[in-house]
C-alpha cells in the first residue's frame, strides 16, 4: 500500500479541519516517497458544516456516524478528532475492525482503557498514533539531541507549564471541555497531557506525583453555537451549567530516573493567550524553551569558559530534516499547523513502510497513567505511585 485511505471523524471541528488539511498537504513538503494519503470519508455531528467543508477533501463521502466509517472497507486509517469521551470507544471499535488509528489526545479517559487499546493494536499489528503534536516541532528534537548526548549531564529538575485564558473570563460560555461526562479529566487530559508529552519525550517516565486540581469558576452560561474562544454578549436569559472537571492543576512529581518535576497548567490564566514553557536542569547545563519563540532553544553549558557563561539562543533551521522540509532558512518559524503536517507525514510513512514512530498508543498509555494519578492524588490529597 502506498496510498492510505483516511476517514476523519469530527471533521468540522478544529482538529478535524487541521488533520484534513494536513493529509492533503504533507506530500508538498515531504514528497510522496513515504506514501500519500487520501481523505475518503468525513464524519461530523454537524452534517451541514461537514457539507460546507467537503471542498477540502474532494470526492470524500460524508458519513452520518463514526460507526459507518469504522465499518467502511474503503478506509485504512481512522482519524479521531472527536470529544475526549468518545476516543476509547471509537478507537477500540476501529482497531477491532482492523483499521490503523490516529487518535487526538488524551488517548482515553483512563489508563486502563489506554492499556487495552495499546494491547489490541499490538496483537493485531496495527499502527497507532496519539496526537501530541507539540514535541514534533524540530526545536524539541534539538533539545532531545542535547540531552541524549549528555551535554547537560544528569537531569535533576524539569519545570513545565501551559496556561491559556479560554476560561479566564467567568462569563465565557460553557462548552464540552468543561463537562465531566464529555471530558472526564478536564484540563488534566486536555492541556496537561501536552506538558506530560514533553516530559515523556525529554526526561522519561514519571514514577510518583502529588497534584492539586482546582475549579475556579463553578458555573458557566450556555450559549448555542459558541465554542472554543468564542465571545458573545449575554442576554441574561441563558441557562447555566456546572463546570464538572478541573480548570487547572499544580503538580510535583518524581521521574523514574531520579529527576524531579514541577508542573502547572490552567485554562483560567487571565491574559495568557497561550503560554507553554519548559526548563530542564542538569548537572552540567540546562535548556529553556518558550512557545513565544517557538523555534528557539536556550542552552547553558558549564563547559563554556568561566566569564563567558550564559544562555545561548539556538534557532533551529534546515539542519533538521523536518524543518528543511518546509523552509530553507533558520528562524522563519514553523508553527502549530506545521507540527500537525509533520505528524500526519509520520503516521502515513509508518503505515506504508511499517517504520517505528513516536508517540504511539504506548506513549498515550503512559500519559493517561499520569492523568489518572493527578485525578487520584488530588482526590486523596496524597502522593500517588505510578507503576
Ligand atoms: N493536539 C492538539 O494540540 C489538540 C488541540 C485541540 C484539540 N485537541 C483534541 O482534539 C479533539 C477534538 O477537539 P476540537 O478542538 O477539534 O473540538 P471541536 O469541538 O472543535 O470539534 C469536535 C468535532 O466532533 C464532532 N462530534 C461531536 N460528537 C460527535 C459524534 N458523536 N459523532 C460524530 N462527530 C461528533 C463535532 O461536530 C465537531 O466536528 C479533542 O479530543 C481535543 O482534546 C487536540
């Protein structure tokens, strides 16, 4: 197989639109040597929106339910861009039907579900991917290269955060993300899982943690048709719904390799439109990254001469294959959508040539273990071990 036939589920939502774009686009940058993809089916709970957007995938069928896509013999890869509570059920049905699966994060509502998915995929020899796209920006490959080469020595501390203010305003409308039935782990699985993916990529497995999860705004107005980032003037006649999952969390953790972690994230950080940072401190040096300078890594080394020590700023450039695919000059900036294009290029290549990639459902499982531990720890107000 050199052409992978894809069904995008949740096609009219944010991720559905990005994934559909990425399948069409990636060969422009990566060529067709690793295979190509054709979006053959789109599924949305909003058929009118799907109809309006179908120009993005010419010839694709508009299927009424995700079950139709899973049963479709013309589909090789099920791409899940649905609300979190559907991930496990849909991914399981797709794997059992013999489809490869690319699932947006968080992989599942619990680590036990994620484990089951990874095991089914393994038994059936199917390719899986979970949508932790941020670490696929080549600036993080550089960070990993420096760490793996021992240039910052033994890692002692990871500090990570991700803050957004989509719910900073207490009057910002309710959406599925605040509903504990549709997004059981709230911000922990939503935003926290991105920080956890950097931890897994750069430092390794977490062995224990203590978390303090919190809800800042208990009720939000329901406004039809207003979703992520939407702003609206309230009429005063709105119904109010309870926020039933965490708005944020502050976490201390230990990694299996002895390093420690300090992590915080929230969706109520008024004024922080999108803040994502990490710092990694080792015995010989350190690294620092902020999404505000998305292609830049700061690197401090004790090997530098005394009197000349300080953070050097390294802008990634075409020396990295996944940067070179897009741009011939350093610091022209690869952003979020390019990370998604890199992601689908890797998924298609892995299906066509059976090559390993990161992150698969195994990583999705590790990250769900951390999410579970955050939920348990905060409930118990105690440290929780992860085995
Ligand atoms: N990797 C990332 O950076 C990233 C960013 C945003 C969202 N996400 C994840 O992607 C997923 C989708 O998020 P989003 O922001 O695109 O949400 P969204 O609300 O914009 O889109 C959800 C889509 O699912 C559809 N849908 C809902 N229930 C359905 C059903 N039963 N059958 C068929 N379609 C249904 C809706 O019509 C909509 O098209 C979530 O799991 C989220 O956590 C990941």
